[in-house]
């Protein structure tokens, strides 16, 4: 019974990242950044599928994090990126999630950024 269930569930589990290979880690630590100095990072990925893919949507957990991505189809074997800018308006530790939805995925991929915003006295 276990093996039958595994054969049924396995294709759905594999589909989550099918066609996407992350070139950069999906978690980025900015370390210490200056107060009111926006920090930027580019999450890069490769389309490893045989078809073009689209980034359907990118959602953040708050207004302090702004994503930017291409609306154009990403051809097979092409590299693209999702730019994430953190505004650093509040001081202290931060940890934010960015959810990316690709056209060939059932569930989104969660990217993460973190760091510490400090003031210069």
C-alpha cells in the first residue's frame, strides 16, 4: 500500500520545482545594512524545461520588500532573475519571504531575505 501511495504522490512532489533550477541560493543574508539605504539582491534561475515559462506573480510579506521581474516568456535553457529591493526604513533585524509563482508550478517557491538594519551614529 505504501508503494502505491508513493507512486501516486511522487509526480506531484516533483512537479513543484520541475523546469526551474535556481542558480543563486533561495535564501540571501544581507548582513548589516545602513538605515534608509535600500538593499538589492537578484535571485537567478534557469529554465530547464523544454517549453517557455512565465513568472505569473511574485508576492512579498510586506510593503518594505519590492520585487521586479520580467513579464516576457523565458525560453528553454535561458537564465532570468527576480530583483528584490528591501527599503531598510526600520532599524533592527528583519526576515522576509517572497513567494514566486511560475506558470508550470502548482505551488509557489519561497525565497527569503534577512539581515540587520543599523544606524550610523
